[in-house]
C-alpha cells in the first residue's frame, strides 16, 4: 500500500524532536510493507488537495512560531476542517494543538481566532507549566506518557486524548484530562516525541490510516523491542516516582 504523508511546516514547527513522530510512523508503515512518501509544506506554499494524503502532521513550536503558523494555515483552514470531518488521520503535537480551537488568547488579553476544527479555547499565561505526565486513555489499556512544557490553558475539551493525568498537569488543571481526540484527529501538548514514547498510540494511528483506506492491520504486527522496553521503563519509573511523592506527603 502506498501511503502519502503531509508534514506541515517542518522547519517552523519542530521543537522537542517533533519530526521523530513521523520517523517512527514511517518505520512502522514500511515494516508493514508500505511505500511511504512524505511531502513537506512550507509557509507560503499551497498544499495539494488534503484528501490526496493519508496522514497530516504539525509539530510543536514556540508560541511565536505557532502564531505565525496559524496565519499561514488560515487560508485553507476550511479544507483542514473538512478533511478532519471526512476522517483523514492527523496529529497535532505540542503548541500545534492550540491552533485547532475557536480562539487563542495571549497573556496580554489579545484574542485571535483559531482554525475552528474543535470547540475548545486556548488561554496563554505568563508562567510555563513544565513536568512529566502520564495518564489513561480510552483508546487502549496502557497509559500515555510524555513531557509537558506549555503556557496555555486549554478550556472546553469534550473528547480528550488522556481521560485524566495520574501525574502532571492536563489541559487546564492538575490531574485533569489532556489533549484532544475526535474521530481520526489526535492532538496533545505532550512532547516526547509522543509517538516515539508511546508504541500503542503509534499503532492506533497506523490503524486509523489503514481503516480509512478500507484495510485492516495484519495479525502479525511489526515488533520494536527497544521501543516497547523504553515505554515500559518510563511508565514504571513515573509510577514509582508518583508513589514516592504521595508517601512523602503522608
């Protein structure tokens, strides 16, 4: 199967090794026997029809970079929303998630319209929220792990990616839900990179790509022992740290 991926603004939005999300996705797809093509879209360029792609990706950037990305995305925001409603799989990592909502309010109170793909709002603060995060998801029976470094509170998410944060800060509260997931749209302010740290989430994204093409994943899936071991160690160490922190407060 031929798979086409659109990497949106790879030079502008690639903090925290965001590009590695596509690296592991490509590796997984190629291990399944797929031929993978990744097109890079840069500011000022007009993309091919989004429906010609199998997956869209926009990574993390500084708040200034994200604001500029929003101005560049706005002319084809309607096409992006239509692609999402049609089930095109896509991932928005880090600050890219903030662009999807109804509005972004800067720390000085200035409000800018978002892309309107989701109903939530983003409100930036003067302080940053930094720390490790893990929590359950409705997608599978393993926790999602990652690292948070943001300054925005995300209000009004009805369908989060993480249903709660067992450790760390969520969309707008300590211990609250984090990220956004609806149909085949995946978004999270967690970095790591997200798909590198979470093999089950990577598999879920691949399943979405296959399902949109009317295909199912083979029973025998690719095995990446180092990725699985890395995830297991990270999840266990975060659990142990959380237990130690709870014990110290007694």
